C-alpha cells in the first residue's frame, strides 16, 4: 500500500508518498526503512518517503504536492500481471501556482469567492519502479510540465484540473484511465476517460459519467472501476456529491466500461445516521445481559438489513468477523415513525401522543418511580441538537424537559448514553445534578464514539461501575488521552451514580467476552462555542424550528425556521453549522433579521 502524507520537512499542505505493508490486508504498518530516492540520492531524512514534490523543475505540475492515485504491475502485454512486470504509479500533483476556484465550485465547497489557492489545479503524472521501492518520474507528453494528461482548453469540461487517475487494463494494448474534473458549465463533478495502448501516450474520449439527482446531484469524484470476471461488466464505485456537498458512495454499471453507465438510485453506503449497526449491537448487549425483550423499545430507521444492495440479506454486522446484530431484533418504530415527536412521547410514557401504524406499534415507557431506565441514542448531532431519520431535529431543551418531568415519577435512576457529534452540548449547563440522571456523551467530537459497546462486550458488568465504564470508554476513544484520533467523552448529571454497577442498566446475565470492535473515530476538530459548562444557547425558542404545545407541533418563526424558510431545510451537512444559529441568538440577533439576510444570500439559483 502506498499513501500520501504531510512530511515534517515541508510546509503544511505539501504531500509526499510513503509505502506501508500488511500481511492480511487489514492491519498495516508504515515502512521504517531508509529509501533511496530518484537518481540514487537519498529520498529524504523522513524515513520511508519514496516520492515528494518535484523540486528540480519549477515549471513542473507537481511542485506543491503529490499523491498516489493508482499502482499497477504491467508486463510486456500491458494487459496482465506478471512477476517480471514493472510497477507503474499514477499520481496526481499540484503546483505552487495560485488561482481562484471556479465560482460554482467555490460556492459548493464553502470557499471564499475569488480567493487564491495553491495546488488545486491537479494533473496526473507517472512514476515507475522495478521493485516498488525506488521510483523515477516518467515524462511522456509534449507538455513541458511533465504531466501524462494535460487539462483541457479553456471552455472544455476538464479545463480546471484532472484528479484521481485510475488505470484499468481492459485487455492487451487497451489501457483505460478514469479520472474526474469539475465542469463549471454543469456545476458538477464529472468522470471522464482516456485510453492508451502503451501507458505513456493517452487520448481523451470525453466525459462518461456525471451522476444524477439526489445523492449525486453535484456529480461524482473519487472512484474505483473494476471488471467482473464472469459477466465482463464494469462496476464503478464512486464518491457521490450531493447539492449540499454531503458525500456518500454510489455505484454505476456499464457493459463495456466506455458508456451506458447505469447508476443505482440510492447510495450503497452513506455516513451514519440511518444505518442500524450500533442500534442492533446495543440491543444484543441488553439481551445478553438478561433484559427481556418486552422491556426494550427499539426505534431505528431499519433500511439496511433488507436493502437490495446488502450482500447479507436480513443481517447486520458492526465489524468484520463479528456476529449478526440484527438477529432477533424487534423494531417498534421504523421509517418515518422514528421522529422527535414519537421519541419524546415514548420517553414520557404518552401513548396518546403516538399514531399507531404498521411502522409504529405504540409501545411507550411504562416505568414507575422505582425503576431504572437506560436510554441509548445514536444519530447525527450538532450544537444543541441531534438528528432524526425523519422530521425535525430533537433539541436539547425538549429532551431535558421530558427528563425533568419524569424524575421521581417514571424512573428512580436514568442512565443515558448519547452517541453523536457535538453530543456534549445536549447536556452541558442544562442537566441538573439534583435529579438521578447519569449521562455519558461523545462530546466535542466530530466523530461519534461507541466504545461503550465494546466495553460492554468484554467487561464483567456485574462488577464494573458506571464510572469505571466511562473511564474505559474515555481511555479508548481518546487513544490513551493523546486525542490524536477519537473523541472527548464526558459525563453530566448526578455523578454520584457512577458507583452503581453497569449491570443494573444493561443486565447481569453471565456473558463471555465478544471479539469484535468498531472502526476508530476520525480526527478531533473544533470546540463548542461559549464557555465550558454553559449551555450552547441561552434562548432555545430563538434557536429551534418547532416547539411542543398540547402534543401538537407548531411552526415557530425562529432562527432555524427563518433560514429554512428561505434557503431550504438543513440536512446532515447543514447541521454542522447550527452553532452559527446559536451564536446569533446569543448575540441578540433576532429571527426576522436573519430571515432578511438569508433572503439576500439565498437566491433562487443557489437553492435550485
């Protein structure tokens, strides 16, 4: 495996290439051997680096950064693998030239209009090696920059950059390079194709795929094209870009890899939220703990197990080699019935507040003043809100209102595990310490944290306390408190409850340690606005889109509502910026003022 990374010797934003090795394709280790660079010179004092930005030619296309896009082993036939073959590395590089992003691309990415940026005008290059360790650049075109495939002329669809070159050996003397660019005229990313007989000289055939509507309304970028050995059809797995820049994985199929690409109507893999791996795992943890099914209420979108693209129909796995967490799962609320109104009604024990249907059986908490209640919630999050698969967001003050109203009536003690981005903002400065509620969150994280599921699989829950489990989770999600990756788990509420055993909430039936884990969370970014210990917003009526009144939902002319009324509903990407609405509320800006500004900012062309 070859990967790109930031060298300690270079400026930020300058990438170089490093090799790694692994015995099973799952666990990888970066090479720590000294590597000889081009023309026999030491590659760098940064051990393991094999190729860096071109420092020899100021006019080269890759003087700013270089990244690996594809590596092939090609023999004399140029169409098959051979032990005597040569390693071909197709790269993408950018120069030190400063240029503004195209206006429509800048708007999609949220960049400043006319802002000069280095390195984004990427072009593909080629390097070769006899042993995968020592690489030499190959300049094959008439272009003085050294690129193997120059960008198009002004006005052509690929005039701005060429990125992500991937080469497929479709047969003898038939090499195909799939790449993507930005078509400013269409306002979307487009995948194109170039062909070659020898791998050195390439001829463009033009754009071949631009996505459709919905999940790829802004086009398709990073991709991987493979040919099925049985049907000979070509499968293109691509990064789908929605109109709001939300990314997911799409699939398109072509009979010959040249044209007639048919895309699936929905993404085959999307970021969190509607999937059910973690919900299913939580259910299995409770069952193994001895909690009876009739004491568990499950709300989940339930769109994955029976999805036609699921290679294991009616099964869900939260890690490779792990057990089927969907087995025996009883779902009480699914699809559009998983919404904020129903969640609050279930928590409040308000059966009359739920419309019974095929996707909502009406089960609610029937707990009393001596019961222990456990709540696990997993979805997208943002400051002061958590998402729902259907309908408006769930706001912190709405949830806290129900928790407070049920204290001493619907529960004696309540434990809440909240897995969502910015989840600490749901309780910080809001959850009082004089009610028996213990809340653990993946606070201050851009990625969610479910290490408590792993800990519940491995620990003796009859002995482990809530405090000890929190400490174990915090250790795991922080990577031993380095926070190089992961999240900042936090506790809120009545911390004295930490001496209680986990088994009081997850069950105490005998269970052996399981052997599955969860993918590590991504890098930590950002902090919550405002001072630590304070709510994310002072005026919740200013922030939220809807309020609860007499079990009905009424629109409220507020910050989020003022924005959505002009610029459209907030999606997963928009949720990330809800902190802006909170800050506006705290600064004294009123919804009407935001609505006026939004009307000027969101034109019909932008919204469409």
